[in-house]
């Protein structure tokens, strides 16, 4: 899978908040987390749910070269070398 394809899949996986809400609710009911942590989880689910459609539109409509530059910059910042397998 190319870097651009990986970015698209990753952005698509951002907004999976329903599972987080279920786990946070169970954690709150069982006393594993307090109200502050639960509130933080709810806020993060809300924010990621709002942001994801905009990011998806960007990664699927952007110039492929621009996305490849983003992926390459991220790989270099993380200390990974480009694989040279056609990812770029």
C-alpha cells in the first residue's frame, strides 16, 4: 500500500467514536474512569467526528503530489527512510 493510500485509510479510521463512547460509558459505570476522563473522551469523539469529513475531502481531492509530499515529510520526520517501492 502506498503512503498516500495509507494516509487515506488512516484518515478514514479517525472517526470511530461510537466504540470509544461505549467503552468510556462502561468505564465510568464500573468506576475505572472518573467524570473528567469521560468528558475528555466525549469531547474528543465530538471533535474527531466534526473534523473527519473535512480531512477525508482533502485527502481524496488533493493533488496526489501534495499528498505524497505530506507522507514523505512525515516519514522523514519520524526517522523512516522512504521504501523506494513506488510509494512516492
